[in-house]
């Protein structure tokens, strides 16, 4: 009987040791762009960067571009959404810095539409990166990208040393040019970024667009980075201490 009780107790203790509590945490602030409850060129939690004079970045509930005048589908949910609006040539970036400890899992997800109103709708990814002037030559450069960067990187950097991971590099999600607006619906994106962020640190999540061939609009909503931190050492210490107490109690029971 004593052996049976001892075995059950050890089984319980073992389950306690390996059932270390781990709680998922949301890293992104105001990922649905509803925090301001009003249209804003400085949405809470986010930073914006713009190059050129024919574009803007904002949180809005509008279904028509202020810069280029083209229509959009609006928000994916709620009232507001993030909007990169270019009437070309220009570049825009919407980004958020974040700091995390080491993680056991990390998932990046967002909803995004891309409307390309240029005549041919071709995706041009120039070696000049997010520079709409392409170094003054104005070679074709029209695309959208989503990246996780080093926290100290310039918001328009495309240097390999600054990029932790790229999760979108391309153009419109759908193409219709018949004299009317190219109003595309949202597409759901989800990426396991555990390997990229496993060690923890300071990073930047960036959404960027560059256009010099025609108007380009990017809509963003429900942006999330959900991480599960590695349990801290004191959590394991508490569990081991609990096991030690339990072991002493079992030894006392055996001697009774």
C-alpha cells in the first residue's frame, strides 16, 4: 500500500515538473486600429514614415483614398484600418517596435489588401528597395513588403543585415483594370516566426510600399504577434522546491 501511494505521489510530482505554465501574450499594440476611435495620422502604438509628397499613412474608416481618389473595401472588421496610400511616386512605411524575451512559439498574422492602379499592374522590385526615385533614375519600382527588422534599422531599409524575416514581397492580391477601381478584398496571412524570434530581443514589424508607376493602396487590419515566452528560471526553481517538499513528506509517510 505504501509503495502504491508513493508511486502515485511521484507520478503527480512528475506531472507538476513538466506542466510548467506558459501563457501566450499579444505583442502588437492597437493591431485593429480602433484605439483612437477616430481617423489618425499617428495611430496609437504605431509609427509612420513617408518619402515623397504624393502619399500618406493613417488609420482611417474611409472607403476612398484621399491621395489618389480610388475606392477601397474599408476595414476588415470594426470601423478603422491601417492605410498606406500612394498617388506615386512615393514610399510609405507603417511600423511598430517591440521587445520580447526568449519564446517557445511566435505567430505573426494580419489581414491585408493591395490595390494597384497602375496601367499594367506589373510588380517591379528594384534593387533600390523602397526608394521611389531609384537613386534619381526613376526606374520602375512598384511593390509592397512586410518584414520583421532589427529595432535599430531605418524604416525604409532593405539591407539583409537589418531584415530578420520577410513575409510579403509582391503586388496586388488580385487584378482588375477595366477603367474602374481595383478594389481587392482582404487576404488572411499567418506565419510561424518562432525560429526568427526564439532568442528574444528588440525588433520592428514593418509594412511598406513603394510606387512610381501608378497609384498603390495597402489596407491592414487585425495585426497580431502572439508569443509564448520561455518560462523563467524561478518558475522551475519553485517546482523543484515543491518536489523536494513532496519527497520529504513521502519519506516521513514510509517511516510511519
